């Protein structure tokens, strides 16, 4: 029988500070409280990693304690104010509860089941940010020996990239401990309170002004009506379809080299080509999520920095080359204007009725790629239906993630616009278009044909 217990990872000697939220934290804070008491998947980012052999629970706890000291975002409390915003308080010392799940040798439960249970627990309840540190950690043990670490990180503490940085850093620290080598040095990076101070400076306010001008320009081009319904919506109305593909990483990188552009631009161009298949207007609202990690001291920052840039994508294009040119311009503008005070932007939007559109969040292109890896035979592309929900702000959410060599392409869609069979067709056509672009130009008409060929009455379990 699996036994459960709790130990603590203590931290001492850090820097205690109080400051305002960064723009990224403020946007996340508002997003979380917009949906509460409903707990949305973006509230908590979950990951797991193996523990090297020969390490004990005490060894793992020491590395967790060091991780907490290195990253102020992990030892921060967020205190709400009467105005609805918050301040962040960085603790100099304290303790984090760590859950232990110890499996005896004769227990039939697989570690995959234990990890799945820990991941579900980590994301099932919203963080009480006023009293709870924004990270939840569990250890899966076998006869008292640590086997796996499971992390649940609040989006207030880290975004996707920040969470990947945490996992990579903790893995390197555990390996060094197991090998008897010195702990890897912490990589220099800005802490959230430092970033908030920078954003409140005159230079930060200039970024705000420029972002506001860009927002007003996009609003002038924004279509006034949403794309028309194409089907009777399901209940719950929104469905997420997802593929995991070994083909996409290779194809997208090859296409980017051939087209002399970036992988993000290739992904956005394919998205644009597919939107034309079911959106009849000359333009469509498309929000680009940006990671805001352009400055050197932000490359390794563990905090939440993503912000969405509201923009408009032109659908009245004559060729895929034109889609690439327009996507490159849109992506460059998004990078320039992705740092802003979301509450100021909300004031600009106060009397504007925005149509639901598509949000694109390319997290895959930010992943580091291992050097010298030789691709093997690609595994089969797998399709799943991981999520259904009743309410969303946008009609479409397109996310990329996964690993450097296996991309996860995810589309959450309003089933009035894209029923499940069309969601599946979108994902299949996306992969096939990327594969074709890797070797030659692709006609927009061919993209539409591939989408039409794969439409079906797909059922979801």
C-alpha cells in the first residue's frame, strides 16, 4: 500500500523584498481572478523529472531549497489590495511542504499512475497566493528511495519558458549531486521585483505609449463581426484537439531555412492559410502571445512574462509567400509592442466590442535544441482530445509545445465554428502543409484542398 507523508524544504538567507507586480504578473493575476472560482488549466503548469540513482530524500530536499533561494518568484506571496491589484512579498526564509508518495516493492501501482495522480492534484485547486508559496512539489519514492519529482508551478511564478528553465536547472543540480560534482552556478537573470521597477521607469512608460499606439492601429483594422457559425455547437461548447508529431519539428525547421525566416513565422503563416478555409472575411482578429525575453538578463528569468498582442491578420492574400511576408511583419510588430501595462490597455478597450478570434501561443520555438542529436525514424502522429469546456474568451486557441524533437500542436475551438471533425482536419492539414513547405512552395488552394479532404464526422471519447 502506498504511504503518504509530508516533509519540508527549508530556505534561509534569501533577500526579503516588497514591490508591485510586473506587467506579466498583473495580466496573469487579472486572468486568474476573471475565471475564479473555476480553475482553468493555465493557472498551474505541471512537470515531472526523474531523480538520479543513489540520491536520498534529504539530497533532493537540499536541491529544492537551493532552487527556492535562487528564484525569488518561488518564495513570493501575492497580497491583494482593495483596488483589485496586488503587491508581491519575497520571503527571505521559510519552508515549502513537499508531499511524499512511497510505493513498497510489492505494490502493483505503476509510477505512471502515481505521477498522473500528483499532476492532477497539483492543478486541481487554485493557489491561495496570499498565504501559499506558488509552487507545489511531490516526490514519488520506491521503498524510501526518490524516483521522480513532480512540480506544479503557479502561473504567477512562471510561464511556460520559466517552468522549463526550472526543470532543466533542478535536473542539472540533482545530476551534479549524484555525480559528486559542484552544484551548477545560477545563471544571471532579473528577478520579478527588479523587472517591475524597470517597467515603472520612464523607459518602461515609453514602451507603454508605443504599445498603446500599436493597439489603436490594430483596432482601426479590426473586423466588427465574428466569423459566422458553421455547425450546431456541442455541449460543452469548446473542444481541444491535440496532435504530437515527430514530423512537425523537422518540417518547420526545414521550411524556415528554405524561406529564410523563423519557425514562429512559418507556424503563423500556416495558421493564416488554414484560417482562410473557414473565415470568409478579408481580415480576422489574431492575438499573438509573446514571451518578452529579448533582453539578455531575461533569457533565464523565472517569472511570468507572456503577454498577448492584439493584431489583425489579412486573409485576402494571393500566395503563401505573401502570407509569410505578412506573418513576418506581424511577428516583428508583436515583439516590439508586447511589453505593456495590461490595465492601461484595458482602458483603451473599455468601449470596444472585440470579436472573438484566434490566439496563437508558440511555446515550441522557445525550446532549446540539444546539440548533435540525430533524428531517428519518426513515431506515428498521435491525436487526442484532452479538454472540453463551456466558456472561453476566444473562438480559437492554437498552442505549440512539447519537446525540441516532438511537437505538441493543440487547437481549442468553438465547435460552432469548427466541429471536432474540422478540428482534426485543421491539425492534419497543418502537419501536411508544413511537410510540403519543407521542400517546395505551396499554393493556398492546396492548403484548402487538404483541409477539405480530411474533414470528417470525427467523434470524441
